[in-house]
C-alpha cells in the first residue's frame, strides 16, 4: 500500500502511543518480561514499516520526464508505471517504478538493491 508521508507519520505516532499503553498495561497486569518483549518486537517492526512507507512517500512520484540521466546512465521512463515488491527488515513494501531497473519513485533517491 502506498500512502502519503503525513498519513504515515500520523499512523506511526498512533502506533507508538499504543505501544506505550501496552507497556503500562503489561506492567500493571504483571505480564512476564518475555511475553512483553515478544509483543514489543512485533509492534516495533510495524512502526518501522510505517516509517519506511513515510520515507518512500517523501520521494514523490519520481516523474522527471521521458529521459533521466543518473550516474552517467540515460534512463527512459517506462510506458506504464509498475510497482515492485521490496522486502525490508520491517516487512513487505511496494514501490512505484517509473524508470528502468533499480530506479524507482523519487527521481533517483530510492535505489532498491536488485
């Protein structure tokens, strides 16, 4: 799912607030530390994914015209944009592709290893 940077930041803030509430509740309920740690890890991965989505959203749509020069290479815009799956350490993400292999949205600021 592709979302705006502002929406991603708001989502991350809500996720972090929920994590704080969880920790308070877990302490009050006397949960075991290993249970709390497992839940925290899962929730923090979700926050990381949301923030990576914010990073991608900040790059814009990446359309720099029919041709783009980058690293002494002339890239041609694809006829139709495509999305490419990127599996980050936080989870699965889809990035819009406008130019040839390994060059994605945000002009050339997002370079996904391929």
